[in-house]
């Protein structure tokens, strides 16, 4: 508030509000000279100079006091307004903070729900995986049991066929004319073989290059007297596999050694059937089927007559 120059008018809203509240006239607060004061008060023109000075001084004191009061009231108004602004700002800040906190809490709650959902999905996935694993295990076990049962049935059929004396008798009758030259040797070999078979020879097969699956089959076949005698009596088949197999059976029945080797037979047999090459372990029933089918085919071609059924 500046009342030293009349040209400068009071236009501040706060200043006008203060003047109105205090009941002050803006024009009476401007500074004027003594002469201007006396001219505005005609009654002082006839008064003494001392009275004029006192009245002018009193006027100035009241004017200055009114200006100070107005300035003070204006400052109070400004202070109050600033306090209100600060309060409003604090409220705004507080409100903003509360909103931010609320939003953060909502985000955390959403994340929590998502994590719970993910955990549930993970647990459900693990459970389904375990159930699928158990189901597959059951199916695999059932399949293995079926395969084992099937192999057992095939083995029983093969053994029954080999023990069928009628088939081998027919086989003997067809070959009598062809084997007349070797009768004496065959009879001696057969007698020795049957004696050894009846006594269940203790001669074994060396376990070389993981051939135990072959050994077990051949050891069982050599104890079937009808099968063994027919293999040993046949001298007319010029087949490497058959010759090596015949030699192996003869060694098992007549050898003075504690064990014999089947490497020669395995070499010849695996050249025809690659599945038995190398030192890989194979299935005994599988080998038995291949061997019997091979002998079946060999004897039927040689004698032009089917003596036993192919499996």
C-alpha cells in the first residue's frame, strides 16, 4: 500500500477488501501538504498558525495510523490466505498420498491374486503330470505282462512241437534211404547222444560276448533227445549254420571238456540274422523263434516236405 502519490491508485483486491472492512476512505489516506489540508478546511483559515499546525499534525497522525492498521490487516489477510493455501496443499498432498497408497495396495492385491493363481496352476500341472506318469507306468506294465505271456505261449508251442514224436518219425522215414551209408556212424552217435542226454551232461557253454541268451536256449534244446538225435544224424545238409550248430551239439554231448564255445555258431548265425551281431544282449525267446524257423525252412527245403509247423 503506497499513499504518497495520488496518481497511484489502490487496485489490489486484498487492499480494497481491507479498506472496506476498516471503513477507510482511500482518498483520505493519501499524503497532502499543509496548505492543501487548510484549503480543504475553510474554518482553519482564520485560525492561528499554531492551531493549524496542530490540526495538520493530528490529521497526519490519524492518516498514518489508519495506513498502518490497513497494512497490518492486509498482512493478516495474506498470512491467513497463505495458511489456508498451505492447508489446502497439505490436504491435496495427503489426499494424493492416500490415493497413491490405495493404488499401490490394489496393485499388491492384484499381484497376490495372480501369484495365488499361478501357484494353483503349478500344483494342478504337477498333479496331472504325476497322474499321467502313473497311468503310463500302468499301461507299460500291462503291455510288458501281455508280451511276456505271449512269449511264454510261443515257447510252450515250440517246445510241444519239438516233442512231437510223430513229426520226427515221419522225418526219419523220409531220410532212411538217403542216410543208409552213414547208418552205423549215426547209430553210434545217436546212442552216445541219447545216453548223454538221459544223464543230462554237465558240459556247459562259455559265456562269451554276452551270449547267455543263446546258451540258455541251446542248453535246453540239447536235452530234448528226439530233437538232438535228428540234428546229429543228418549228414547231407551242406549249410554253414547247420554244420556249426550240429558241431556245437555234438561237442556238448560228447566233449571231454567242462565247457565249449559257441562263437563259431554265433558268427555264422549272426551273418544271416544281423539282430544277433555284436555283444548286445537279446531275448532268449526271440532267438529260439529265429532258430526254429530257420531249421524249419532248411529241413522243408531239403526234404521237400513240411515236417513241423512254422511259428
